[in-house]
């Protein structure tokens, strides 16, 4: 008998294999991961990532690859809370890296399609690391701003914020007071409120967990993701994740959004870039 997941994130990304159909799973998209009118893109990426881990983690040669190295997803239509199916396919199985695809659909309409490279991150813990990147400098979590302080009308539209614990750097929340800095930067700390420690699948959620950086440009509308590519560089250590989101170019209603995720030891464990369409409220 398989063990029932005890943490909310694992319960909500659980997959039920469809009998007699290899690579097809039933899933549920929960309202608790909604932001605005749709389900959060990072949660959808993690759901696809779990299905790919099941697809690429087995193998007659014993070379199971369960950790995402790189995953690119196109968001084809808005995902709504409710039943969904996830279909996976192996494209190539190698000795160190395997490649596969995953598709999430609802009522016959495809919501997301992803292609990913998977391997084994356990060998990366003591690997050769040469980087000029440094963790963002910000106050500790207890000196940052909790999302519970957001306006009630904002919280009503973002039940996602009850599923995560997010504390934002006070220097990057001027937009919430009507004073955006114009830098295109939001950063903060992230963990799951029930004590679940971070792992590679949670990193797929983390790269899309902060408010859109367009808020800091004075653009308050929602910013649905069109495409997101995440690179997982190492398994994170237990504890808070430190995340920075930034943009250098907003043009004609579209922006790129770059994310870096650092673990509690100060190691860069994930990077991502996405293209988002910034929706402006009607006058």
C-alpha cells in the first residue's frame, strides 16, 4: 500500500495513474493555488514536474532520472480549479540525462505543454561550483513583510497566499502602498507553512511564487505567464528559500521576468526566465 502524502503540496500534486494507459494520470487543480482567475503557473509546473519524475524515474536499465535539470513550459490556456489530466512521454533515455514531455489538459483543452531534461542531482552536492552570483541582501524573515498585511481585496483574489508563507523585503513593497520604485524588482523569503522542506519540485513552484514584478513598475494588473523555463541547479538545504524576481524590459504589454532562488546555505539552487503578458485594469 502506498503511503498517503502528509504535506499539502504533495497531496495537491498527487497523481493517479489511469489504468491501462501508460503515461496518463488524473489530477486535481485546487482553488487554494489560484491567483486571480487561474491556477498559479508555478504549481502547474510542479504538477507537470511530478508526472515527468514518474515517467523518467523508472527504466529497465536502472537509470532512473527523477530530478528536473531544465524544464520549459508553454501556458496555452488558463487553468481553472477542477479535474485535470496529465500525459507524459519519454523522448530520450540517456545514461546521465533523460528527456520527456508533459501536457496538462482540462475538458479536452490543453492548458500547458512542457519539455524537460531530468537526471540525478545527488551528485551535484559536492560538485565544482564557480559563480559570480551572490544572494540578494535583505532583512531576515522576521523583519520582512508578511502577505497577511496585503489589502483584503487582494487576498480575496489570491488564495495561493494561504498555501505558502511569503515574506517580502520591505524595500521592494512600495507598490503595495501606491509607491512603486520603478526598478522592476521584488524579493523575499519563501517556505511552506506546514513545515515541508524544499526539494527540486518545490523549486518549480518557487520560481513563480512572488507577485509579478510589473507591480513595482506601477502596473497593477495581473501578469499571466506565456512561457517559463526553469533550471534546477542543486537540491536545496532545509529552511527558508531566498528569492529575487526582476525585469529589465517591459514593452507593449509584455515583459521578461527573471528569478533566482537561493537556499538557506546561500547556494543558488534554481534560476528561471519567463515571458508574461501584463494585463492592465480597464479605466
